[in-house]
């Protein structure tokens, strides 16, 4: 590690140099580290707080600068053809140093900024209703976590719906509930922004990635390909039931006729205030059950496509004569970048069927009197302390 300068390695072994550098940089304050023997970086739409881990075996750089410590804010970038791309902004959770048989190993691990929202409870009296904008302003930008480099991107309408915040509830759960109240989803972008809307509505490559695994091996670019379908938790009918403030019962239902065995799921959802709400929750539960039913995983020896690092939300195509059921259009739901001494760079992609995803919709109370708009206005909220 060095202050604002890349580390150097012995030029007599260029293959080892390329293996250890990996063109990936961990930045903590004004300190950069570029030498690695082992790297793992996760990203998953369905799991908040993406985890990462970096390790190396080198006693000459085992003595870390004082600024590289648990709790420090960090940034992970990848350099490709002199272009630097940020893939994660987070916090160091753990540093572990081990001496064994004369070797010193150092492991630095942590999560993205969502980890702090999961670990921090919302400081508010139980049952108080707050809008998403109020939760962001009080708990993130102006609260105990205000010193972190927050950036929030959301559609204007998603800020209006209210939700109750319970004692001991995490800040992340409070944000997620408020977003769901307006039919939206929450995820962290690679640049560290809290995004509220549709995680698949992201910038796509000019040409979608194509993964091929055929018997002739001519154009194969997959090391492994796995496909699974599991309908044990999928349903043909989902019903959401609730009760309004006057004690009147209501019910919303959603159907899917693809199953030969009719399987019904009944949900009691306290969030629903009327039949329209219940129908929306039933549709989402049904779509989620089918989203989980089909999965494809790919292992490739590249970290990206067309000079960009693989990102969740990208649409991809799979072509395979060996496994025809895996062929078709998918979306990247999860991604793990790895670098090891033995295998070099690899990426594991976890794919879901895009057509099974229920697109976010606005809460009925927000749109019933609204006039059609030509385009959605995007609101960006930045921390005053943010450098970006």
C-alpha cells in the first residue's frame, strides 16, 4: 500500500504480476492497494449489503497504514484500458492477520453501505408514520449515519407514501417498507447510491452478453453452466386478505394456469388497506414464487463484457445445445467476481427469467387522481458531506 501511488512488483515475473494485480484497486482515504492473491466481491438484487473480501500473502506490506482499519469507508474500482470503473462503495468490517510457517496473510473484508443500514436501528417511537423522504432525511442524511457519502436516487412519486416505523427496526427495513408502500424496490448501485424503483431498469450494454456452451466447443465462453427448475414453492393461486379501518374484510387474488396441480396460497397482509392493495400484494407474491422457480448459473473466466464489469440488472442470452432448457433470455440477479492464484479471474452469474419479474407499480392512492405524464421525474438526494 502507498499514499496515492500504485504498488510495484518484480518485473521479472510478468505473469505473477498480472495475477496479483488484477487491475482492481481498494482505496481507503488517500491510500490505494493494488496487490492481491485472492478476491471475492458479491452483488445480489435480493440480498442487501453486498459482501467483499481481499487477501494477500506478502510480509513486506503486512504492516498496514493507520487509516486502513475496521470501520473505514472504502471504494473498490477496476481499471480497464485506462478507464476506471467503481463497482462498490462500502465500509471495512474486519481485518485479520495471520502468521503461519513463516508466511504472513492479511484478509480485509466488509460490505457495501447498505450494511450500515442493516446494523443501525431507526431511533423513533413505535408506530409513527413517516414518508420515505422523511426516513431518508432523518435516519440517513441527517442522522447518526450522516457522515457517510450517501447518494439517493428515486422517482418523485415513491417519496410520498407513508409507513409505520417500529422500535428496534433497522433503517434498511424502514426504507424497504416505505418503498413497498409505493410499489417500489430498494437496492444499492455500484457507486454506492441507494436506488428506489426498478432494479432491472438500469443502463444496459450496447449489445447484451451472450453465453454459449455447445458440443462443438467452437465458440464456447462458459466454464460451467447449470440450470434448475423447482416449483415446490410456486403457486397457481395466491390470495391476499385484509381488513379496512371500518372492520370490513376484503380480498385480492392472482392466478397462474401453468401448473397442472392447482396450488393455493393465502396471505394475511396488514399493509393492504383496500382490495386494490390486496390484489397488488397477491400479484407480487405470485410473481416472486415463479421468479424463484427458475434459475441458471454460469461460470466464465471474464469479469465483464465490452469493457464494462458484469452488473446486476443486465439482460443476457444463453445458447446451449447441450442444455436446451437453459437457452433463452435471462437477467443477472446475482454476481460474484473472484480472483485466485490457481484459477485467475472468474465470474459466477446467477440468472433469473426476466419475464417472471413483476415490474414496480405506483401505489393506487398516489395515482388514482393523477394525470398521465410523458416522463417520470427523477429526484436525486445527496449528502452535504458527499464528495460526489
